[in-house]
C-alpha cells in the first residue's frame, strides 16, 4: 500500500512531516544530536533492522537533514552528519522532550535540559522574538502567509488560537 505524500500540501506542518514524520527518523536525528554518526552506532542505539535504518538514513539525506560522508573505502563506510537544516530541528526535539516529560512521564523526567555553564535545569518555552511573549498566549494564532492558496486562506480565516491550525 502506498502512503499519501504530504510534500506538496500548503501546510508547513504536513511538509515537515513528509521529511521527519516517521518515528525512526526523529530518533535518528535525536541520536545525531547526541554525537552518533555511523550506521552501526544507530543500529545499536535504536535496535532497528538494517534495511529500515538504510531507508530512513537515505530519506534524511534526500530531505537535506543529513549529509553522507565516506570514511572508509574498502568496504565503503559512511558517516551521517547533520546539515544546517538538520541542526535547525533541535528546538523541535527539545519541545518534544519537554512535552513528553510534562504529559507522559508519570514516574518523573528521565531526561532534562540543563544549562552547561550553570548546571541549572532549563524551563523551555517558545516565545515570539519580537514581543518576547510565549507562543502559548491566546493572542497568537496561525494566519495565511503570502504564498497561501485559497484553501489555506479559508482554513485560517477567522480562526482563534494556534490550537485550531
């Protein structure tokens, strides 16, 4: 069965999910941020089947989130390095970590975000860079952008709050 492609949809969330919406891809990116680079490192960390790992790594390379660098000729071996696009995924991972700790860790947080200089636990919040207000403030909502088609404009006209995107 062939799955639907979100790549041509106007919604930036759908387009993002086209690139990273499969859980293995997000976990591979997580591991990249923790310094893993090689196929066998990902395989060991994730317990993922080699054929699935190959597909996910190829997809992340094709999406421009990872670059493949050969480090051995015989046999050919590659490392996978985050690109700028891949590094820009960091806040998404941190948001998922924070959300998961808040809603799905009844035993308490198993992973924290800490300031390396002070050792203080961070309290992540997404804010508007202009006003400094948290994006969870009801004053913020999604709105059609300059490239929005008619369907996207209708979807976002008169909506209140980001929760209705």
